[in-house]
C-alpha cells in the first residue's frame, strides 16, 4: 500500500493538498483563508453568508503527537469556541492513535461532529490513494513518495546516478512549478527530446531534475551522461524505458569547452534514435548563448530545427505566484531560525524580492545558504537577497573575501583550473605535489562542501568540483581581477587538462588572452611540464593520451600566444605520438589541418604536407558504414579548399552507392532489411537532397512511405502533471502569495 511523504510538504503545500482532498470529498469549493495567526481558520466554506464548515490544517512534522494534543486542548479549542462553526474538521500530518483521536474529539466538541472529522496521517494517505488525480496535481507530493527515489537507486547498472538521486531529493524540496515545466513535458511527449536553455541561474538544471523525476516515477531508468554520447549508446537497452540526462552538454562557460568532442553528428543521430523509440526520452541543458555559438560553428547543428526541441526558460515564466513560491520554499526548507523566517511574512521584505527585475532562483538559494552559516540578524537576510540580486557576484565575493582561509581559496582556484569535476584522489595528489598538508585539504573540503564545492560518489570513487556554473563564472572573474594569484596558480599546473582549460579561458576572455600573452613564459613552462602528465582518474572516456587532441590544444595555444615552445609540444605529439594515425575525433584532425594551413609560421608550414596526407588516409581508412561515410563527407567539406576536390567526390560516389543499396533493401523489406531505423532516416534525408531522388535511388518513394509504419515497443504510460490555474490574474496570485508567506509566522 502506497504511503506519501507528507513531511516533504511545506505548511502551505499541506493546506493546498487538504483543500483539494476535501473539495473532492464534499463536492463544494473551499477557500484558503489565513488572515493571521489567531483566527483558527485555514479553509472554510460559506453558504448564504453563514460559516458552514471550517477546516483547520495542522502540518506538524517537528513535534511529537503529545504536543499536538496539548496545542489542540489549550490553543485551538478556545479559538473554535469563539468561532462557533456549524462543523469543524481537523486535518493533520501527525499519525493519530485511537486514544489521541478521542482526546482531540473531546477538546473540540461539539463543533467536531464525529471522530471521523479528525483526519490523521493514515486518513490523509487513504484519501490521496482514493483521489489519485490530486496526487498528480501536487508534484512535490507524488515525486517524493518513497517508491520514486527507491526505484532510481535500484538500478544497479547506473551507480553514478546515486548522487543525482540526492540532487533530485533536494531539488524537489524547493521547486515551484511554472509554465516552462508544461512546455518541456509537451516537447518530451511529442519529440522525445528536450533541450532546456536559458541564462545562468534561471533554473535549467532544476527543471531537468524534475523532468527526470517525473519519468523515473513512471518507471523509466535514468542514464546520466557525463562524458559524451558514446556512454548513452553503450547503455541503451531496447527492452526497458530509459530517460537520458546530459547536463551542460555544450559546456559551462563557452562552447570551446567541448574542444575534444565531435558531438554534432552523434548528437543529432542520438536525438533521431530517441525520437523513433517510444520508450526513450532525452533531456539536455545548456546556456542559450552557448547553443547559439554551437550552431554558428557547426553547419549540421545550424541546419537542424533545434528550436523545435528547445524549451527556453525565460524570466517571464516566473509569475508573481511562482516567484513567491520559490522564495517561500527556500525559506521554509532552510535551517534559518523561526525568528528570521517570520520576517519573510512581511510584505515589505518579500515583495521587493519577488518583484525585482533580476529575480534569479540561484541567487535566492545561495543567499539563504550563506545566511544559514551565519548568526544572521533577522533584518539582514532579505536585504542581502536584494543586494545580491543587484550584484550577483556579491554572493560568492562575500564568502571568498570574508569567510575563507587561504587554503580554501586555493582549492577553489585549483578546481576552477579544470573544466570538469575531478576525483578526490587526483586532487590529493596535486595538493601533496604542491607541498601542502592533506589535513588542510580535508578542512577546506569540509568548509566548502555544499556551498561553493560539491563532492559525490561515482563507482568506487569520490569526485569533487565547483558547486554550480555560477561559482565557475565567479572564480574566472575573481582570478582575472587577482591576476597575480592567477599567474601563481598557472605556475603550479601539472596536468594537460589545466592547459586545455587555459585555452578555453583565453578564447572566452580577451582580458585573459592579453594577460597570458604578456606572461607567456609562465604559460610555456606550465605547458611543457604538463605535456607528459598522466590522465585524470575517471569513470567515463579517458582521452588524456589522445595525442591528436593534445596536438590540437597545443597548436591553438601556441598560435594564440605566439609561442614556439608550446608549438614544439604540438609537433612532438604529431610526430612521436602519431597524433593523426591514432586520432579519436575527426574534429581534432580537422582543426589541426586548419591551424597548420592557416599559420604563417615556417615550422608549422613544414608540418602541413605530411599531416594533410595522414589526415586523408586516416578518414578514408574505414568507410564501411553510413555514419563513417557521413563523417568522411563532413570531414572533406570542412576542409574544402585545402584537400583536393576529388577526395570529396570519391566519398560522394560511395555514399550514393551505399544509399542506393540501402533504399532498395528498405523498399523491399522495410525494417526486416536489418538497417537501423535512424540510419535509414538519415539515408533518406540524404537522398531527398537530390533534385529527382526517385530517378537516382530505386524505390525511394516506397521506402520513404514505409518509414512511418515502423512499430516500436511501448513504454509505460507517462504520468504527467498539470499546473492548476496557470493563468490566474495578478490579484489572485498576490492573495495566494500573501497567504503563503503569512504561514511563515505561524506557530505549530
């Protein structure tokens, strides 16, 4: 028998749930009514001007049953006698025994007509099971029932998602549904993929977590992608429903952060594969401007109708009510004192926050988390939220400048020198190599964990990284302001990944590029030192010894800084490391050829002929499948004007023959031809670009007509949630927010 975790509801959530329950039971509307702490009314029903029914909701999760009984006898009973309602109903989240009910009934008689009008946790659970549409309406209620996260953790194949389970758990405590949720659900149901985009801190990851929880609750297995889409393909299981989650799939600060990945073809292919499988869903997040950068850079991404798959979270999605709910949830769920919380019931405190033009959920969360660590004056917290909305950098600047030791700041600098999270073992090795004490590291991790840093488990390892993208943004700007600290940090670099991240920083920030050019000796020494560095410990794809990627980074950085010393490292990777013949990613090879071809440096020009010849041989080595042919075609198109035209023509001829054979087979046999559906879709798309495809590809029209007839296994029915009253007018929203915030001053 399913039970619901009522303890996860806020006071206002509990009232809203009770309102829906009793409206369904009694068949008439109830008004949520909270004029103040002494009225004794939470819900009421009026008929012909007289109070017919009053419902009092007692959400007691912090106190024992005995204290509730005392409160009813000594506080609520006098209120009820003053009100003299015709009928009084008590609903509480406390589990009530028969003896407890009898005592409460005696205290509230004659207004409670029968002990059945006293609803404890068991009765609330029973009513929720009876009215399952109410459960679906209250997202936090059903997404936090015990079965949901348990179902996630039972997936032994995906042990790295355990940390995500904890993240979902905390996310759902403070999430406030808004219109972006409904749009994202519509996209997932229609196209099976959804790219969530928006400005930093607007709630992209939060929405993604909620969507994942939605589908987990419907029986889907969660696959969290941390390296690239090869992970997703390797874990794909046709037999079971799966939702794939790829956070910041284009990087956190700039598209260049994905230097080592040729994700355009893989991404579009995977999205197509998901779209044609009814038991798969795909959720991705990215900053909107990074998606724009990616589309400018990659023709395939630009051609694809990403707008059809993209749900942009806009500040307009945060209505007055949604903003009020976000603020209320964060205050309610915080460890702030009752005195501090009660201050947020004052409209002079909460209204300037929720009406602020820079309203941002992450700023709210970060400021309250900061206040939890300090002995805050009740008047200060609301003021600090406003100040941080005015200047978002202030959130982290105050912590770094006033609350942290030198070792804490140094740890933040080291973490920001990598573009992704690293294992704690690697951080310990780096820390010791710099002559620092491990006790000091443990202390810094303890201080920062949960605020600016997060630690979590992946299979058999603990990983550490910056808590969220806003911390990375702040540390980048902080180090540029404190440029001596940045140069000192670079002088301690020991890993190739840190050099790669330096290139990213130089590409993103003109100020950083100028600083590096003026101090290139420090960069040169670090680059040479890091060239032979071991790879980081990780559970995903380890590309640290991919010499083509290493050559690409060193070529780019060397040209950027006009450094022959760094370029020599690139030449070493090209020659001794056989970077081209052992390449992993076509995009690395393309960029190497382009960088050498475009260089005015004699040393680079000397490398160019042999590299170009090796590159052509490498891409043509295996053209046995359609994806490899497509990759070769894209490769030569990207190097148009550099490679001979006949190379592209040869690949085009092979593609045409391959497409002719595949289309003929599909026209005759359909899916029985053993050609993957998503591959066939790509082949037909290629054929459709010809002026008269039927004349070139025998059976084209017949094959295309069979494509929609392909049947897929059904996944479980999706349990979507709708937003009640999404278009409420402003006056209604203001009344709801006023009642909600007012509940912060009530005493149990």
